[in-house]
C-alpha cells in the first residue's frame, strides 16, 4: 500500500480518483479518496448537496468544480465502519481546508465504491 499523504491525526491517503456523474446534457466530475485510519479502510467522496437541479449555467458549473460560487453546496460524504463515523468525521473536518460539512449518505457504501471502480469512468490521480 502506497501512502500518498499522512496527516498528524492518523489519517493516511492511499488513492485519489475522479469519477464522472453523467447527467442529461453533460457530466460533473467528483473526487473519491481512499484512506486508512489505524487498520480501517474508508472512503471520502466529494458531493453536492442542496442543488435544486442541474440546469445551471456554465459559470455555475465551473464554480462547482473549482469551489468558487458553488462552495456552499459542497459536502464530503464518508463511507466507513459505523463505529468510527463520528470520530472520523471530526478528524476529516480538522484537515479539510474548505471547511465542508461531513455527511453520511445511505447510498454511499463499500459496494457502491466497488461498482464505481469497475463500471464507471474513473481516472486515478496518483
């Protein structure tokens, strides 16, 4: 296991990927990060929360991708063992430079991650 980045709070980043959510009329790229804490593997997914629809202008879309005007909509979702959810959420919020809220999503699971790695168009960054 190659460690890309290690934080002082014990979180180790091992893989970063970009995947695409295909929508009618286009797609949005989002990042998926594989991390370890102690011996537990978990994932962090960048997502957008509270967007009424995806009929947005190109300027807004660029803002979503570059954390400009869309920053208030960005959240980090965590996929980890249930017993670590609160602890990891605190540790992640300590190191997130954009101060995005940490949320859970019942559809974001280890099974979903496996499907994204196999089925969707995924680009490994490191």
